[in-house]
């Protein structure tokens, strides 16, 4: 555990000093400092979008920082690509593996490793034995003769790790390596990583599951919205403290809770417009939803908190009626409103003008048909009304959706979806990437929408942003690993929900 | 005022690209002609004379050559609009021609109207059937349609060779071609004394119909959404884009099949191996030059038809080998891609 101390005098295996990385207007990393000692396992924690993967990619040479310095083994370096980083001994295991499906494990390991091939393209004699020896040394149980596309996720990951560690490696970066693994495989992975660290390699473990990180990491760094908010030895922090650091302190946002307890009685008998019962959905081998039950009632905003990748996309798709459950019962209204996560790709068609984007939701409504024809003038009129109503800054209905800013795209999407949904609206991270003003406008629209209407519709708000959930939702569920955990009124705090989100606080959920 | 200018610029942009590409092509072609020791002025003069020199030349050569390009161009555009990369118009054209000819020569006693309807239906069905194999492979096995449609072209070519050398060979048994189709199945000239046949009108009507369908109907709108963003189509919850793509693909094959039969019924009167000089491939350029717009495809088909018709005249009158025309067609495609890339880069630079 304290391998770091043993290498105390050596320069850090890797260091970031004041690194800033921007994507357009979004600051993914904001003057972040990060230090990785040789031989340590360093847990890198944060919510989705906190900047973890960006940090790892900067270290791996996949992104170049806008400001700040990258040091490898005490030398300041400029990494132009992954090959540069690889030469300096930095290897990364990505969230989505990069194995050639039709190649065997051995072929995949050999593929990008110099020394594996003779100039004539044959495998170097003895390389196979070398690979086997290395796998044994690391305690990696791999089948080198199995084709990658026949391997389980865990097996593929081990091949990926072996591939990364075949040559001299100072820094091993693993991006969410545990997200795809069963608990038993997680244990095995952590055992391997401990062994790797003991040999002097610095290991960066990017994760959002606290318990796993705490059991393996010597030190932790927490990022929140691109900023480093906490760093130090893992043993100095409780899971709860880390959870709070990741999701932020609760600041007077329980103001809705009084109202909820007052109104909840009246809601008990309200109409259920959508209900899921024991819904299992996703791929048959590893379903993303594993027995989800919920009911969305009129006049209520149902908040679904949780870190992305825990079944959020599938939950939205099932509610929207575009994904059929593998088992269980989904009773959903036909054609509900849906603000999908990826508004540029799913919500809107960038190459289409705004009126055609509005038509996307309206084109099969009798009101916008004239015999066999689409009533474009009616659609245009409706588009203008929506643009004005939602305060969208756009030259007119002819403007192309792709030319609008993210905030204006979302305003239009909100207006369109609110306009068409009378029973149910599904909002996925509706304010992601928006500036404060636009986010506030979108939130206000959602609340007004759920409160008004005769009868009022139901809103399901799926968001990893706890502030948003706490501010808007009447009732909160947490989606963790494909299951929903209820949040009682007394647990309406960022700390309690954060702990649930990170699956570090099962006790809270059971209480 | 600036707003106005912007609006005009935006309205002109779709036209600007093809026009710029054409201009660039002519410039490069002129330079190459000069390098090759030919006078560009003489060559272009002969080309224009050959294509547009008289009403009869324009109708009997340019428009006759434009007809199969117009139809296959529309076929390609229908598939491309939906995001299905149908490279198989050539094979679908041959399949349609074979189906129409087989029906026409085996049913000589049918009346003109019945035969006309039946052969058109058979040709459309033949072309659609030829598209069905790639569609099924795409749907069932996830095989990319670019490869399968391309390969099906060769299957169609060999099938045509086999049939005109064997079962469908003319009764005299001299040449590798079918008997002449009955007069009742042939398309009459539109104007006495010219060779322009009713097939061109069919192409115009189809272009107009597709234009209306794509821009004014819910069905056409769905085709465009499915092609532009299948994910947005799914998320809209309104329709299944995969289904729309399959139907567009099928329609594309049917239109290409019609093109083959119309060529036989309007021009050759018989089916033979070399019926198509590669219209199904040129169609891709025709459709792309028109940016898949059905109305613009009429113009771009006429441009390519003029190149084809004028090419012969250029060879005869200016001594420039016809291969130059084929080269010019290829240049046009390259110029189009370059201009498109240029526009994209420019618009990215703005934002």
C-alpha cells in the first residue's frame, strides 16, 4: 500500500502542473495539478464530466493541454501523440478497448509492440514465451489463443493490460476499468494492479466507484467540474468525505422538501401516466437495466439521479417507447416528449433548418397535414411561435440547427418537446453544457410545465447533476448499476444521494 | 443590407458549388487539351456544336443520352437521400431491362397499353429485385451495401451476357442480342423526325414527382431525416428509420430498372450485352453534381448528356479522342469533391 514511500526520493513518474484544457467554451481542466509517484496506485475520482478522462488523455498524449506543463519522470515533455507518450513509458487502457476482434490474444498483444516482429512480418521466435512469462509474472489469467471477439469483457481487459505492460512502463492509466466488470473480476483486477505498482509502475485508476478505489489506492485526487478539489493519502478520507468532494456541498437546496411533504399526500392518488415493472433492458448478456420499477405521475417531476452509464440511456429509451424491454412490463404513453442526452445528434438534425426540426416532432399530426402534403406554412408558423416563446436567438425558421449555440438548441428542443407532450416528458441532462442563464431558463420551463396544464403532465428528469435534481425533483430515485434506489425525504441531501450514486453507501439505501 | 447579402449568398450557395466545379473542370480540361496539342477553343466549340448545334442534335443526341442518366441519377439520389449507398444502379438497370425485354418478346399479342404498363412494372420489379439481395444482406447480416451493390453489378452483367447468348438470343442466332421487341412495346418519338422518345418525359415526371414527394410529404420528410440523422429519427419516436431506408433502397432499384427498360423501349429495341456504357456509375456523378436534388438532376443529366453527345463531334470535327470526354467527366467529379471540401473548410473557419 505504501509503495510510494519506498520510492520517496525518486522524481514523480508523472506530473501535471497547472494544466488547463478547453473544448470551445467548456473548461474541461482548470489549472489542475496532479502528481503520480512511482509504484503508487492513484485513484482519480469525479463525476462524469469532471475532467478525469481528459486528464488521463493529456497524460497519454492524446490531448495537448492549452496551458501548463506535463512532466514524465522529472522531465518536462511535449507529447504530440500517443506514440510519444508510449516511448516515454506511458500506457493507457481505454474505457472502450481497442483490440482487433478477429485476432487472438497473442496477436493483439504482439500487434503494436516493437520486438514482436521480424522484419519479414513473422513473430519473433521466443516472443510468445516472453508474453506468457510476463502474463504469469503479473498474475494475468489470459488465453492467448482465443480470438478477442470471443472473449468476455474481463478477458479482453486483461489482454489490453498485458499489451500495455509488455514494454517498460512508468505510468499505467486505466480509464474506468471497473465499470464493465463483475465484482469478482474487480477483485482480480485490483490484485493485478497492486502487483504492477509493486514493480515500480505508477498506476492511475480513473473511477467513480469509491469503495473500489479506496480498497486499492494509496492516494486519491478528486476533480469537480475541471478543478482539483481534493488530493492526498486515501486513508485520510472517509467515503462520505470523498462523495461530498465529488458532488459538492449541499447549499440550502433542501428548500423544496417542505413543499414536497405538504403536497405529497395529494399526489398519492394522482394519475400514473407511465409505469415500469421489473424492466430488464439492454444487451441480453449484460443488461443495462436490471429490474427497474417506477411510476411517473401527473404533476410531478420524478428525478432520476446517478452517474451516467448506470442505465440512464436505456431508461430514457424505454420510457420514450423506442427500446423494448427484454423482460418486465413497460406501460408508456405513445409518443411522449423526449429531450435526449445528445441534443445535436438525437434531438435535432444539424443539417436541417429549424422548421424541419420542428416538423420532426409534428409531421405525423393531422393538424399539420393538408391531404397528402405537409403543411409547411403551418409548421413554419408554429416554429416562429416556438422560437419567440422560448426566446431562442435565431435568425428565423430557415436557419440551420447546427448554427445555433448549444443553449439555443436546447431552448428550441425544450419548446418543441413541451409543445407536443401532453402526458409525459423525459428530460435527459437537460442543462448539460449550457451557461447559467440558459440553464436557468430551461429549468424554469420544466417546472412550469409540470405544474401547469390541464391535467398536468409527468416529467422524468434523468440527470447526473445533483444540484439540478435536488432543485427540481419532487421525488428522487437513484439509478445505480441498472437498479433504482429510492431516496426518502430525510435523505434529500447531496451527501446522502451522492453516497447512493457512488454505490458506496448501500446502507443508506437500505435504511 | 448585410442581412440581405447574406441571404442571397445562402440562397446561391447550393448553385455556387456545382457551377464552381464545372468552371474548374473546364479550366483544367482546357489546360490539359492545350498540353496535349489540341486547341481548347476548337475542341469545346465542336463539343458545344455537337451537343447543342441544332434542335435535332439537342433532342436526338443530348437529351436521348441524358434520359438514362436522368433516371439512374434519380435512382441513386433516392437511395443516397436515405443514407443507403446504392452503387448498384448499373446492375439494377440491366436487371430491369432484362425483365422488360423478356416479358415483351414473350407476349407479342398484348395490346400496346397493356404491354406498356406490364413492361414498366416488370422492369421496376426487376430492378427492385436486384436491390433486394443487398438490402437483405444489409438487414440480416450487416453487410455494407457499397460492396454488395457493386458486386451485384457484375452478376447482372454476366446474367445479361448469358441470357442474350442463350435463352433470349435472337431467333436468327447471328448476334448476341435478343429479338426486337414488339412495336407495341416501343416508345414513340416525341417529335417527328427526332429520336427523342417518351422516356425523357417519364424522367421529367419522375423528377417532378420525387421533388414534391421529398419536399412536401411526410413520407419524403422521413426519408430525408433517416438519411441525415438516423439517431434523431429513432429519438423522434415517430418512425423506424431502418424501414424507411429499406423502402428507399427498393425504390431506387425500381427506378434504375425502369431506366434500363426505357432505354430498350425507346432507343435500341433490343437487349444486348453492352446496353449500358456505365450509366449506373455516371449516375452517381449526376446525382452528386445535383446535390441529390431531383430538379437539379434534370440539369446535371443534360450536362452529362451533352458531354456524351458532344464527345463524338469533338472527335470527328476537332480530332480530339473521345477518351478526353470520359476524362473530363472524371475531372468533374474530382472538382466537385474539392469544391465541397473547400466550402466545408470555409464554413468551419467562420464559426
